[in-house]
């Protein structure tokens, strides 16, 4: 019975890893709606696994390797999000500059 429980936990760890890899793929493809959907799914999976009062510590240790991999992928996702944020900020600066130029042109044209 314990072996079955360990296999089940290992399978859940692999599912978490699969969802996290799909999150990275969605982020890379700029599909943020899909990313958010996957992130919510992963959060529920994590809660289901780690809020299980019947799971002992030795069983949770079977999740160490998948969790380490998930952390590496999360770092890559974080880097992509930072890149997107910086790019959006740069585009906003360009839009503000263009708006200011347009406003100055309108004022000069009215004079």
C-alpha cells in the first residue's frame, strides 16, 4: 500500500512538472491567458499535494527532484516576465513621448 502511495505522489510530482513546463511554453509564446490558466491549475495541484494531512514526510521527499526542476523552470518564467515588463515599460515611454510630441504639434498648429 505504501509503494502505491509513493508512486501516486511521484506521478503527481511529474504532473506538476508537466504543468510547469507548459507554463514556460505559454510564457515563451506570449500566451498569458493560457499561462494564467495553467498557473491556477498548478496552484490547486500544489495545495492538494501539500495540504494532505495523511502524507508523511518520507513520502513528500519523493517530490524533491520534481520540485527542484520546477524551481529552475520558475526562474526561467520569472526572467521572461521581467523581460516582458521591461519591454512594456519601454513601449509606454515611447507612447508618452509620441503623445507629448503630438500635443506640442497641436499647440504649435493652433498658434
